[in-house]
C-alpha cells in the first residue's frame, strides 16, 4: 500500500488519524516463518541477501511471534541518529553475500516494521489500521521489537496533533511524517489518500533517460543526468540534474549506463532542443530520486539535486507527484 503526497489532515479531524515518522529508506515486505525471513522489495525482488543482519536476527525473532507477513522500511542511521538514504545507497546494490556481510559491520541496517498483513494463518489486510496496529503492538511485546541496536524494531506511533508531530519531525531532521486514517484497510499495490505522506521538502522519483558531458573537473564524464517521468503518452522530459553527486556516485552511474546506451531518444515527447544538445541517450531502466524546489510551467523541476538510485522502484510507476 502506497501513500499519496498531501497536506496534513484538518486539525478538526486529528482524532481520525494516526501519525508515523516518514523513514528515509526502502520499503520491504517481510515474510517471517519460524526462524527464517524473506525480504521482498516494492518491485517484487528478493533482497534478503543484501541485508544479512536482518536475516540473521530472524532466527531470534521468528520463534517468538510465529508466521507473519509484515510491511516496513529498511533504513540506516547516521552518527546523529537520523536515517540516511546516502548511507543506505551503499547497501542497496550489493548481491554478493560476503560483501554484504562486510558492509553490515560498517553500515548496519534496521528493519522498521509498521504494519501486519498476515497473522496466525489469516490475512488481516481488511481489518482497519487501528486493529492492525494493536496486533503489531502485541507482536512487538512478544519479541518482534528488539532492543536498541538490534536489526528489528517496531517504532511507536507519534502522539499529538498533526501540526505538532510534523514540527517535531522537522526539528529531528527527518523527511516528514505519514498520516494514516484509523479506519483504513490495507490496499496492496494501491496508492490511496487514506495514507498521506507530508514532507518538508519536495522529492520526485525520476527515470534516467540520458546524460550530458561535463566540463572542467568533470570533462570527459557525466556533467548532468537527463530525467523523465511518465504521462499518458510516454516518458516526458522533466529536466536535468547536475548536483548532489560524489565522484564515486558518478563513476557508478557511468558504469551502469554504459551498456544501456542507445542512438535515439526514449522520450514520448519532443524535449526542448537546448536541454538535450549533445545528449547521450540510454535505455530508460534506471530509477532515481531527486529533491527540487518546484515544477516550472513547462513541466521541468527547478533546482533538482540527486539523492540516489532507487532499485526498488520500476520505471513504469514513475509519475509526477503533486500534493492532493
């Protein structure tokens, strides 16, 4: 189930909503059975091998809570206790078990569980959120919620009025909050306003469709990525991003895009010529995420900054996000 970008519910409706922190990580469905777990990303990839510390702790967690299907977020924390998508980037692409174990010692990942989809042989997605939350709290007390420093945690819901919760999340340096209607059912695969993500800054998933060469210290390499989002016709040009990269990230992107090179544009619309001059086109298979200031009248993002690749997202699901 996916949240819709939106505003806080009206203060008069606060009692009908629960508030959770918006964690800056990647979603994962956890299939926990006895002492084993399988972690599956939003695009149905088994990512268990990338997070051996989460898998290992299942041997301790599973026998305490039985067979369950869980929804949650895989996150990393920086030295100030804030979730860090930049650190998580180093873990998301690793598929070699030995390399994943080495990285787990340096950049530990925590599975933050916030919903229950199946319990004791029964689907519970048609129960209202408040009942699923009560079930999750009972599982947390039984052992699903580990002590500080463990790889499995069940964050407590946030107390107070929505505006105060949102202000507290900003003060804590977090991305924002998620508001969930108490009576909402869990709708697998659907984006619904019954879950609302309220962010402090605008973010947008994007499809990488090409790149332009750099100048100066970036001469001979990537200067900017060309970005697009889907609409009714196909991929529409959404701007270019040339900031937010480290040298290591640029090198990794160049390596990934090299086998994706193509001679023609993959866009479904004719983009502005000045924006695509000397463009190097690629197959539209890589999904990333940027922060930006606003959308311009011609459908481009103003002042975008690169956050990282999103291997958990599919290009076909990338559309322009607007608050509802």
